[in-house]
């Protein structure tokens, strides 16, 4: 296990760190190795050691032991760790952005934004140890009646590939801040920027040994997290299908479960919207990070009165977006994460065009690159209307009035994010009140997260739990009721 040193600190992730996992108190290798690959070029970035059930079990025991001392540490000491991690993140800003660009296929602007919100999550976590941690409740005279928040113990975090650094850190940081230990299982496809970067940040910040484990792995590791008796909670971000399995497995073992899942999100463009601003919002909501975001605008619902002009202008905008290797800072559209995802996008678009939709722009693939695509004339019976595509595809459906817009937006099992564009805020709010969604944005697009806000979906987008901002205390702690009397009462028997 290599140890950090002043020399190592000059390089954020020394080369020998890219061949293992962060096993609580250092960097360890494993037997099951996979290559980390740059999707834009196929270049090898390093070798990742995958955790198995035994690795998870050993890490859970180590984490539970370390957690007790960590929870008992002073608020000042815990807060200082996060402030140092924030400083380390700023110091190595360009290195971390490079890893996001290369491993996750992020355009550089997206990677820079992802690091920004990640560090904001760390900054907010630094304040949590000093926040109020309970309530004084009314009771009879002579008795103190309290409800206080206590750490769960060990929290398992299963994070996805699309915003790998932020979607892991938004759970890891607050869970640690309130006194838990954490076992993070990043997606193997982004194990460096979604896992090892976080381990290195906290290692350089001086986090005590055993409090954080970063174990890349597949389904075996995920199942082990859900069943291990030392782990009290699972926070999962990912697809709805995988989330259902995680929820079932973790609930069977009576664990607390937070599920943030997929979405088929609608952005509604009313007939009174500013068309130029609407185009910019739609393009951002649809094409950002190749559409590989749970909040991406999976449906663009456009009032029939403006639809023809809107489709033509959006097609022109899509065709003008530069696509290629995201290490080039001028690139807006990078590669999809792997061939399986690229094949899925091709399949959905082909099925939808075959069913009668019009291909207004794009629709071409080259390996992992898929051109920004605009489909018009999409109806509710078509694949692109129903399925989460996770690709750079604008799915345009028209509506005649506000009632039909609401009906179309709610015609899905998902309920994550929605957006409405209109010059009439009262009209937009009245429409928004009728949408079944956990996130609602008036005069903005669907891809939004300011870290300070509770974030969660309903229906197939989640189990109604939320993560972020004020919701973090609810998620990563459990209530304990405490009463205190000066003398025990003399009960009748």
C-alpha cells in the first residue's frame, strides 16, 4: 500500500494509485482487474481493482470500527477535514477536470461545472458539524424532552457514471460530516473520477483511517453492500431498473434506502415563450453531456402554434454543435459512455422514425459518437416518447393547449424534473401545479442542481426521498428520543 508523501502530493493521482482501490487506510490492489478507458479515443488510463463480497465485508468491519471514533470527534476537527479537502480540490482543480474529461467523456465546460458543484457540496458539509442536531420538545415540568439526530453508522453509496464526481460526493460528504463512515462503490466505467479522486481528496485532507473506503465493483459488490449487517443505509443513484433491485435487496435487510433514479423529463414551451431563449434552454437541457443526465429533457413539448419554426431553429442549432474529443475545449458534444449505450440510442431513434416521426437533424453514429438529433412529430405510442434515451436526442411533441401539455408531461411512470417556459409566470405556475415531479423549474430548463436544495423524484424516479441541502440531515441520520429527569418517578407498581 503506497502512502501519501510530500512528493506524491505534487501529483494529484500518482500512477501507482491507478491500479487499485482505497481500502480505508491506504491504497490496495485486487485480484480482479479491469482497464479504465478513455471513451473518446479508446486509450488506456489505468487499471482498476474491482471489489468482491469479501472485500466489502472486510471494509464494512473496518468502517464500523473507525466510525465510532470519528463520530466522537469534535465538530471543529470534523469541519477542518472538509475545509482542507476543499483547499485540495481547488489546488488540483485542473487535474480533476482533466480526469472528468478523459474518463467520463465530459466536455470541459461540463467538467468544470461538475467540479464547482462538487466543491460546493464539500463546503456545505464543512458547516454541518456545527449545525443544530435536534429539538427540545414540550413536556411536563421537571423533565427534559429532546429529539436528537444520530449518525446511522456505516453508509453505502452506489454512484453512477454520468456526473460521477458530484453524484458521489453529494452523498459522501454529508454522510461523513454528520459522523458516519462511508463505503463508496463508484461505477467501474468512471472509477477514477467518481471514486479514486474522492479518496485522494480526503486522504490529502487527513481523514482518519478507515472512515472512507472506495471500492469500485459490479453487481457482486453492490449486492454485498445491500446485505452486509454492518451497513445501515444505502444511497443509490442510477437507473430505475438497478434501483428497484437495490431497494428490494436493502429493504430485505431492513436498511434505510435513498433512491435517486432515472427520468423522462418534460420541458414545456408555451406559445408566449421568448423563442430564442427557449431554444437555448431546450438545447442545453437536451444535449448537455450528450443527454446522459437523469434530469435531461427527454421530451420537448411545444405549443402547436410555434412548433414548425421551433423545430427548424432547433435542428439548425443541433447541426451547429461541434462534436468530437472533449479534450478540445471547443467541443460541445463528446462520446457516449460505451457501445451498449450508443446501440441503445441508435435503436430508439430508428424505432421512432420507423413509427412515423421525422428526423429533422442528426441521427448518425460513429462508434461512441452520436450526432445531436432532433425528432419531430413524436407521438405517445413511439419509443422515444416513452423510453429514457440517455443520448443527445430532442424528442418533440406538440400540444394544442395547457391541459394537453399537462396530460402529455404526466404520461410517464417517472417523476424527476420538469420545466416550463413562458412570459406569463402565473400561467406557468398554474400548469406546474398539475405536474407529478420532484423538481419544477419555471423559465429554466430541466438540468438544475444548486446543492443547497433537496433533490429527489417520485414514481419510477425515486422512493420519495431527497438528498442535498436541508434533506441531508434527514437522509444520513436517525432520530433518537431522549428524556431526562432529576429523579426517577415512583410508579404505582
